[in-house]
């Protein structure tokens, strides 16, 4: 993997060899350094001094790691194995997006939709790889805001880049959180036959999601992601088997369709949303024990999600027909839909929790980066983390109540935040 370019970062200072960033990560995690003395005879480790700073192209210095020195901290963030990070990425990505794909196939036709799903999967793999390269080259990057500062810094727009991409990322994540609360409400309505007001179900989802977001490290959240993956696969299998038996669509398939611009655009954006997890990748890599293992994590994600997307979308469309619902779990008879929704509860909740955690972590790191509160359990740090998560989930709940149509909310998410945050930023990181 190419992780550094042969350029000069600041005048008079040659660029590092290509292996330096990778070895620096390993050295930082193991704590072993070669310890040259400074010119004045000071025995301080120059490599440790250098690790604390990172030089950007405009000559400014930044903390290299967003979490600082963790050796003696009460809370350690960089603890995830590559497979744990992979499970979090799968749980975050393969959730609500897959539930809208069968209806997208019904609108666009089998051939165009399948080509789009596979093609966007390839694009998502490439852009995810570029994000990993960028993170290894600039270890101080923890979010799209940090990436914006690096990207726009050389032209003097570093602050603008930080605030613009940071705001876009935060809005995107909050809308995704809202979509999960909306799906939770739909699920509870289905299970209880609309037993009470939908607002009550939304508040229940808000309280549950807020509680599960309280752990401050992603490693603790990663254990939830295993249950999330099992639940979504099981729910989809139940739906596919039930539709194959019930055959409401009678096996009628249209290779292509004639569709209006607005409906076609909505279907395409729903497919794009299924690959929209990249917005959180910088945060995930930052909490890996060995960030250079990220390619394995990425390939685990992309092989899993692309395969599941194609199988679920095609099979459910073939047996569900043109009238397949979004979310797809509602396409079967009521009793089967209840079983599928009941099994899907973990993925509906956990995927939203992961996005909520990333959103809260972005705000928290912006507030306390470079302070002892990052690694300590103080009244201020615990209270701030709790307050941030509560406020973000409350805003997400307001959004879920204001836009009560699942597909329309997904389309709004993609057309607004997704177009500015992961899409354009990924191209910029590649160009940079």
C-alpha cells in the first residue's frame, strides 16, 4: 500500500520513507523506540517528541493522534482488533440501506439495479481504500472535519474546510440516527398492530438508543455489532423464504422499466445510501489497535455488503414483485412480518447507535482534544459525553417525527449530506 509520497512537507525537511508511517504506528502501539539523543545531549527520545506533532503542508503543527497518549489513561480508545472494526463497519453499513434495495430494483428494473448495486460496491471499495491511505498519511485526522482542514489548508481555507465538512458529517449522521428511530417506530407499530401512538414508540427508541450510546469507546460497542449482523441476516432469510412460499409477485420480473425522473432518482439514492458508511471510517480507523490492518477490515466489509445486497435485493424482488415494500420486511404477510421485525430489532437499534456514537465522538473530540478529559472519567468528561449524546438523539427524534416516510427520509439524507461529505471528500482525498 502506498502510504506516503516523495514530497517535501516543509522547506528544508525531506519527506519520510514510504514505510515510516506504518512503522510509526507499530512503534507507538508497542512502546519500543530507538532512542537517539538530541543535539544538546538531552536523552529524551526524539522519535517520541516527533510523534506528538504532525507537520501539514502549510507548515502548521497538529497533534498527531486525536486521543493523545493513552498509556496511563483510565480510558483507552485504540483497542479494536481488525475484525472488531470490521464487524462495526458491517453493522453500520448493512442495516437500513439493504431494506430499501428490493423496492429500488422494482422501480429501476432488475438489470439496471443489479449493475448499480455491484458498480457502486466497486466504487465504495476504492473510495474506502483511499480513505485508509489518507488516514495513514495524516494520522491526526479523526473526522471529515480534520480531513477538510488538511485538504483546504494549503490554500488558506483550512478553517472553512474543517467547519464545512464537519457540519456536513454531523448533519448526515444525525439524519441517519433519525432514520433508525423511524424504522424502530415502524417496527413497533407492526409488532403491536399500532397498539399506541407512534410518538410513544419513537420515545422508547430514543431512550434505548441513547442508553446504548453511553459507552465511550467503540470496542465496547463492537460487541453489539455481532448481534446486529446476525439479526439482519436472519430477518432477511425469513423474509426471502416467506416470499418464496407466498409468492405475492408470482415470479414476474422486469429487466428494465419506464420510470419518472423523481421516482428513478429516489431509487438510485436509496442504493447510494446502502454504501454511505464511509462517513464514519476515519473515526473507526482511529480506534484500531493496528491501523495498518485497515485493508483487511475494508475487504471484509465490501465482500459482505455487496454479496448481501445483490442476493437480498434480487430474491425479494423476484418473489415480492412490483409491490414490494420499503422497508422490505413489510412485504410478507402480517405474522411473518412481525417475526422478521422482531428478529431485526438488534440491527435497527445497533446500527443507529454506532452512527450516534460517531456523531457524539466527533463533538466530544472537538471539545476536549489535547486535554486530560479524553482519557479520564471526570465529572466534566462524563457529563459532557452524556449531554452530547442526549442532545444529538433528541434532534434525531425530532427529524424522525417530522419526516415519517422511510424512503423519503433516506432520499433526503443522500441528496443533502451524503453529496457533500463522503462523495466529494473522497475524491478530494484521492486527488490530494
